[in-house]
C-alpha cells in the first residue's frame, strides 16, 4: 500500500486502537483490503478501507478518552466547576433580589450559603474521580488569581482573600468526606 492517504489513515487508526487489539484489527483490515483490491478495483477497495477506518475512529477515540485517567479527571473537574458557577449564580441572584437597594454587592452571606454546596460538589466529584476536587481547586485558584489581577472593578480585600481560601477549602473538605465514606 503506497497511497499516502491510506498510510495516514492507517497510522491514525493504529494510534486510536487499543494496543492489545491493534495488530489483529489492522491485519484483518489490510487482508480484506488486499482481497477486495484483487477482486474488484483498487479504488473501490480503497474507499471500503477508508470507510472502515472512518466508521471506527469515533468509537475508538471515545474509548481512548474514557480510559485516560487524567482526561476523565479533568472532565469531572470542569463539570464540577460549571456546577459551582451555577450555584454561585443562583445564590447571588437570590441574594440580590432579596436585598434592599444600596446594600453592598459583596455579601458574606453568599459565601456562607455557597460553602456547603461546594463541599457537596467536591464530595461528588471525588466519587467520580478521586483527584477531581484537587484539579477543581487548582482551576478555582487560577481563576481567582486571574480575576484579581485583571479585574476592572474594585473588590474588597476580604472578598479576594476569602475566595482564595473558601473554594479550595470546601473542595478539600468534600474530598475528605468522600475518603471517610465506608467502602462497599
């Protein structure tokens, strides 16, 4: 097989296929390709081969991604981060709608309400992937650092310090609670 498109497709497929099955699957595909090239035209065999590789690419990629521990940990952490964001939006909306006009925009009550929710989010993130709360805490620290450095509005000092401490602490507590959970 000297066709560069087929070589690139075969290389990509071999990267996606699990090691334990790579040689057998590629061997079967190449054997069938050779039979089809001899029985019919080379272009028909080529189209068949590329269709087989393309049809297998997405399922193989999905399998590869779900078996990759760091990527699934990052995925759980990002989903948990979005959940934390939704919780904060809801809490801030509820506090803003119930606050009287002229009250401070940065209400410590919001942190007290959000804290146990973030503990729960950390707990459930740790149930999916043990390291997810740590990755989530790192994401939160990076985000808070970026907001502190590039914020155009003036934030109270206590608010900045609290956000550096409260979110990651809640996540570590949630992870610890998950670790203390009895094994089944």
